[in-house]
């Protein structure tokens, strides 16, 4: 893992999905690309395109993303074939109290899960997951510390969860984002979760505190949001893209890859 430099942190994010595709969650993003059709193929098998007013430049260090002013329209869209795993490394500085990040996992043009991340003052971070796996949009939050589960609680749709003592918008952060579609294996796993959406956030060498649904406060270094799958929902077995919208002053994608089912 990347060592911490100048209050920078390493944040990992994981998502997988199952859901009813008739309606995208609140705040979801379409994959509308820049009018300039600004695309590069800097990473193997992945087409990276600018969204909205953003622009891209392929460099030795990766893909520099500029012009990230609007969280609703500006960002970067990654497209690939039949993926079940995806990861992206990026160096990001939000730079202002009005900035933030909004991610969306796509199957074609269909948004199947979203995650909005908004840093506030005093190292508070608000996180809002969006799922389509059931009509209620409910999910479960699991909190881990050093690999040990320290808390778990159900959460209703559109629940905005506040994390304390985590990271601030003025700092540089070294992020690792990842995506997966849950698979039951021969060695175990919950069959009912097969294909389910999940987001995971982790910051190396940094902990946070958060309150569970029962009011208990726990300290952790990793949090998961796992959707509840309703009757009639079916799994998105493969994925074709991830969008990362941002209102940020600095954004450099330093690595990206995806994996397919064997």
C-alpha cells in the first residue's frame, strides 16, 4: 500500500451489483461524454473518456483529468468488456468545501448502483449509497477494523451516513477504487448474495468513527455497503463501465485494470 505523504491517504472502493433495472437510483449519472469526444486508451483494454466539461491528457504518469467543476456533469468514464472486477488508482484533491465525488457502476447505459462522497469541515465525510436491488433500496453497513467486524446495521434508502475524523477536502489523497460482482464459490459464500452490489471504502493508516443504526459508535478503517436483494431482482453478471464524476481541483488516474470471469 502507498505510504502516507503530506496528510495524503489511500482509499479503496469496491462495488458489485444486482438489481431491478427499470429505474436508476437518485443522483445517478448518465455516461454522457464530452462534446469533444475526448477519449484515450492509456490502460490495457480500457477506453477512458471525459464527461461534460472535463478534458484528458495521457502522460507517463497516467491520465490527467482537468476541468472538473460540476459534480453533475464533469468526470471520467471507463468502458471495458464483460468485467466482474475493476480497479483504478488516482491522486485526487477536492480543494473546496463545495466539491465532492459521485460514482456510478454501469451495465451498458444502465446505472445499477451509485455512491456519493462529500467531504466536509473538521474531517467529516458524508457518504450516500444508491442501490436498485429492491424497491426499498435498503442496504446493510458493515464496519471493520484491522480485518475484524466491529459493527453491522441495516440502513434505509437514501440514508446519508456521516463519518468523523476521516479526511479533509484540502488534502491530497491517493485513492484505489475497485469494483466486483459477488460470486459464490465452491468454498463457500451466500448464494442469496450472488451478483449483489457492494461498495467498500478503506483508507490506509487512517481510521474513522461512525454511528450504527442503534446509536452505538464504532471506530473502523473499512466500511462496506451491501444492498438488500428483493424478490424479482436479477443479477447483472457482468459490467461494462464505471463513471467517476467530481468537483475537484486535481485528478490524476495513475493505474486502471479489469478482470473477466474465468
